[in-house]
């Protein structure tokens, strides 16, 4: 019995990793930033369950439906349209008469246009308005169920009548996912290129360094403008363009680590025993190089998010219909009479960048062998 218990016990961390984890936790600023950022990221990953103009679940005549993921025709509820508008009073009355609906906390999607806002154009946060101001533009004789406390635009609306908080949640998710994918792919390419240069050296290293110097001298912004004028940029097109230039950031670090360690005694002993170059690079040299790589990855992530935000702000990023933090900043710049737009975008980007930088500092301290916290 004791043997079975030992076999299912989770493996313990090595003393080195225990020291790194202790150093990371000792940096309170980075430790709490990590948990706050993780909370925001997890919440925005399920953005459809937080901000959506469709119910999460619908029970209609004994059938459980999931409108958040499936487009149901209005004929299913006695109508005639191709797609059901769950915010229409007729559909709401029909469903509630034959079942129930489970709504998300925010009943607006990032592209939901509220036609019955208090004022034309961008509207301030609803907690600054009275209930009479919020409902004054609803048609007489209609008792809209969303014109009640609790279904407000908590951060106001933009000029098109779209909820700012819903666009903020969906834009945060796109920015972080874009930054994570770009960081992972660029790190893989950069590590492979730097490892090849540092391990083999000689003409391979010399030619590769000259090619990298030529490639980094290409103006990436001009290239992006040219491609954007030919191809409509989307998530993957923009990711591929930025990946062409972002992988270079880790090449120098990994190259230096491989150059330093390729002539160590244990590496020469492995070569003498007939171990292949690929195995030596993977098993013996790469773990040492990954220490510096992991230290820089949070900073690369923050730079990727800042790049996407800048491109969206300039109008060369994601499509106009996509929720974006840079687009929110651009709307705030063009709508000086709606300061909540610029303030919301600025605070979100500032908090996000601050959390990522604090996490990066904590990771740097964790992998620094000279630092030991008690």
C-alpha cells in the first residue's frame, strides 16, 4: 500500500527550482502582479460568459439551448428572422413564457449597438446618469427589460453606441492572446537560430550575423504599410508580419550562451563519447540558455502587446470591427468630449504593462543565482 502511495505522489521540485520559486514569491510586487494578471486573463478568456448580447443558457419548451455558441433561427421561437435577437421584447416574452434564460453579467457584446442610449453619440458611464436619463429615449409604450438598474453601461458607450466595458474585455483577450502567440513563436525561432549560430560558430555564425544585421535594417513599419495596402490585415496576417522581425530579439542572448558553453569539459566529453550534436544542444546546452530566455519572455510579451496597441491606434492593426485597446485609444483621441474613452484605454494599457513588467522583474530575480531571499 505504501508503494502505491509513493507511486502516485506528485514529483517534488529540485532544490534549484525550489530556490527559484522562493525567490519569485519573495518579490511581493511581482508575485501579486502575477496573480492579478492571471485573474484578468482567465476572466477575459471566457468573455462570452461575461459580456454577451445572448443568454448563456436558454430553457425553451423543455429543450436546453446554448445561444452563446450556436446561432438559432427566430423561427425556433415563433418568429421569421434568420437569427434570433434575444434582446427583443417579443422574443424575451416568448422564451420566459415557456422557460427561462441565464444572462451574463454584462448584456452587451463588443459589437452590440444600443439604439436607445441617453444621448446621441458617446454616452458617459450610466452610474453618472439618472434612470430617467437612461430610459428617456426608449419608445413610449414599451417597457424594455434592460432599462432597469443593473443593466447599465458601466464605462459608457463609444460614438457608435457600443458598450465600452464589453469592448474592453474582448480587446484585452485579443491583445494578450496575440502577445502570447507572438512571444512563443518568436522565442522558438530565436532560440533555434541563436543555438545554431553559437554551437557551430565559424562561417555559419559569421554569415548568419551579417544576414541578421541586414534583416534588422529593413524598416518594418514601411513594410507593414505596404502589406496592409495590398492585403486586409487580420489576426494571423498581422501575427506573421510581426513574427518576421520579432524573433531577432532572443538570438543574441542564446548565441552568447551557446558560445560560452560549447567548449565546456562535459560538452567535449559528450562529443568524445559519440553523442550527436543535436542531443548535446538539446540535453546539455539548451537548459542553460533557457534561463536567460525565460527571463526576457515577460518583457517580450509586454512589447508585443504594446506593438499591437500602437498599430491599432494608428489604424494599421486589426480590422475596424475587431475590439481593440488601440482602437479605444484612437476613439478617445477623436472624441475629446468623451474623456472616459481615453481614460479607460489609457488605464487599461498602463495597468497591463505595469503588471507584465513587475512579473518580468520577479522572473529575473528568480533565475538570478546571485539573489537569495530569506
